[in-house]
C-alpha cells in the first residue's frame, strides 16, 4: 500500500519475480498504438501481490493492426486469456487531430463513422481468431481545440466527434460478449490531461501515458484481471467506533459521537453512503466490533443520522471477543472464504493483528483522518466484476432471508421437519442467453459445493451450449422466504452414448444443506434415461475448499471405480419429496 | 552526490553500481536502451527535483553529460 511507487521501482521488482511460484496464472496480451513499455512489468508485480503469475506478451510498437489481422501472428500464438488494446486519439485521428475543421460537419460525421467501423472490424477479426477476452480503451477527449471556447457553438465540433465516437463504440460493443470497453477518458479525467500526457515523453518516445502514470493505469486494468479470474471480494466487514462514526459510543454516548451533517460527522455519513451503494450492488456488509452490543445497537437503530441500519448487515459480531475469532465466525455464518472479505478498522494494531492471522482477508490501511475514508473505499478495485447479474443486486436481501431461515432452523426440532416447512421450489433451465453470464459466474466463484471446480468463462459456456454433445443447465431455487435466484449449475458431456460424464456440478453456498442438489441431479439422471444411457460417470476433484461436496456422490448411490464414480441408471434414484421441481 | 547518481543509474539500468562511471554510455551498457533512457530521465528529475529541457535531454551522451546538466540546475558534485 505504498502511496507512490515509481515505474522503475516496479520494473526492478518485476525482475525479482522470476522462478517464484504462484497460486493462479493469467496470460495478458498488450497491444497499443504507442509506446507502452513498463506496463507489463507493473502488471506482473501487481498480479504477484495477489498470488497470480502473470505472463505477458507486448505487441510491437504500433503493430496492433498486423497482430490482430494476421491470424498466424505471434500474438495469437501466445494465446492470452485477456488482451488490452490501448489506442489513443492522436493516432486514430491522424492529421484531423490537429485540423478537424478542414472537414465539414457532415464529413466529420462520416469520418467518425468510418473510424467506428474500422475498430469494429478489428474487434470482429480478433474475436474470430482467439478466445481471449478483449479490453479496448475508449478515446480521451483532448482539452485543446483550435476553436477554443467557440467549440460549444459549433455543430458536430471536434469534441463532439470524440464523444460520439465513444458512445457509438460503447453501443456497438455491447453485442460482443467477450469485449469490454475501458473508459480511458474517465481515467484521464481522474488524474487530469496535464498529468497523464507529458509532451516531453511524447516527443522523446511516442509515450502517450506519461511514465509516472503507468502504475496508475495498471491499477485500473487490474480490475479486469480480478474480474476474469473471479477473485473479487464479496463482503466488507466493519469496525464501529471511529470507523462508521467518530468517537467511542461506550464513552461518548449516543449524543456525543460524531455522525451528522456537520464536520467531521459528515465524513462518516459519506463513508456509510458509499457502503450502502456497494451493498445495493451486491457486496455484503458485516460488523466486527469490540463493544457492548446494547450500546452499538442503540446507535444503529436510533441514531438519526445512521445511514446503515440493522437490516443492512448480514452478520453482526459486536462483543468483547477476539476480532480474528469473530472474523472466522462471520466467514462461517455467511459461508464465504477469508479471501472474499475486506476488513475496515481504524486501529492499526487491529489491522496488523488481522493481517498476521488471516492474511487472505484484505485489510487496507485507513488514515487517522476520516475525511479520506470515502475516497479510500471508492479507490478499492477488489470488488470488480465484469458484469452485474440480477443475483448480485439482490444479494443483500437474500442474506437477510438467510438470517430468517437460520432462525427457523433453530426453532425446528429436526432437519427434515425444517426442510419440509421451507416450501422449496427448484426450477431447472437449460442454458440460454439470459442465464449464461450467471452460469459462468457461478463456475468462477463457487468453491465449496463444487465437484470439479472447473472455471468457465462466458464464451466457454456459450460454446458448450451450442454443442449438441453437451448438456448445460442451471437451477433457480425459491422458498417461502424468497428467491435465491440461479444458484445451481451442471455441465454434462454426452460424447459416449452409453456413458455421460458429469463435467461440472455445483451449488452456491447460499443454498447448501437443503437437498436441492438431489433434485437437480435427478433431472440429469432422467434426461440420461430418456436417451437410453447406461451410466453416469463423475469425478470428485478435491481442493482446499470443496470438502462439503465430498460425500455427495456416494450419498446419491454412485459407486467408486478407480478414480471415478459411476451411477448405473437401472438403479432407482431417491428424490426428496418435499421439493417441488419445474423444468423450463 | 556522485554516489547517489551512480546508484540511481544502476537501479534503473539493473547493473551493479560499480560498473557505472562518468564515461558510461548507452553503447557501453547494454540495458541503456532508449526506453530505459526515458525512465532514467524521469527518475533523475524526481530524485534531484529538477526539470530538464528537451535540448538538455537530447544532449546526454554519457554519465558525465548528466552530471553537467544536473550541475547547471544547481546540483553540486564534490569530486
């Protein structure tokens, strides 16, 4: 978390990475219309910090057209998982960057349309030649125009050209599932054209992102690495005193703490508002605080300026227990891994203690100045996902329903009784354009109830879905407390007409322990019977996290043969009767 | 001050500081590529808190030139 490391710091660090072992791996292609040396080294260092081995291919200077149009290029041979195509306004517009008004307004429009076509053609060729995801930058808006302040009175002026170009690109690229537009204009807006673009750098080496801003640029691109690898954080765990409000409730009392429209109370309100917006988009909030429960709840439910209320927290550990222990319990209760959590605490000792004991929890530094909290939270890119699914935006609500289920579970005398009262309803669908993003997301994120932990990108799932030798489907799970959304996935390989292979079978942790997996498996079994298949072959690939599914295959009647499990279809399959199943 | 300069050059060019002297040139040090030259320039500007003109930057042919231009910006080398 060093505030500013220079490009050469990163380059030196990258040299020391060779030969090191990492948990994950990603291959990144970098293509650009200008000199972008140094970016690959920064990406390697930033990946290594997240235990990812990053292998890069940097295309030759301004060779992006050749690399993409030649299907035998070295770039394609490298076969990246993700490619950053970094283009700049100056190169794209050529002489019209300086002289846009040598063209008439209608010619300017045609020019922009041609440029959009050119880029789309490139993207199209790219997608035909590689499975790599593509991140294309949009175009920075140059502050200078020869028309100066008269720009705003000009029909389809220079600035309008860039705005139009960007919006047409964004619209057209929505059709491409594996292509993403990185808002480079916004990046320049964040740091300012004067900083990002340095004339000397440009004159010396056609460097269009100045050397001191390459690390910042890499930070932004890391969001895609996090999204592609599915390692985004799911939960923010918060301390209370001096984190959600100023002061100490146990000493200052309800009226004494700082929280409200006046400074410094407004900085805490701002922080809470951003937390609330993250919660609305699917990040779970929880509390881990040393306090008297009664004092803290009093603030949460009664303080007039609290933005976050009890219903916003999926889990609250407010007690005098050890914070690491509390953290473990939160992870257990929410059924998520340590590596899915971010911990905010104003006390550096607590933070260090957390980092030492639970290094997988991301514990960012917080300054003693609360006016910086909001900015720090906004600058964290650990929550990045490539797409927000319907399930994401309903997640907080679902965890609230989960809390109620847990309460019912406590009052029921036994598990069967409890499950019967849940009115479980499973809807099974084959994969289609609407559920493919979610199916892919589940294969990327599910760790515990996952038979083989095979990770599939959207394009993979799409390819399987179009393959008559594959069966891909998902299950939506509802009960009397609400809709959990699509939370189960199966992928079956049907190459052998006698023996289908269960390639992937998983359930989101939210719906574990309700026997819905048996209803889903029963669907696969009945489909197999319809096709006169003799048996289903499955495999359990153990990982550090998928212990919960270990007993699944034997409990369903699969029999072990060497390193595989076989289910003979002449054997009747027992389905849980209390679950209603629909097939769509 | 010379030591600070040599260490900085050595770090950017990834060579031992002992290999750097006033006569070092892009020809004598393999890693002194044009791009590393820009990185070096940027690091010099940040570390010594100076700003080189484009003429000064283009004039650098060896380490002694760097010293001379730094000196023009008020950086004093004792030796």
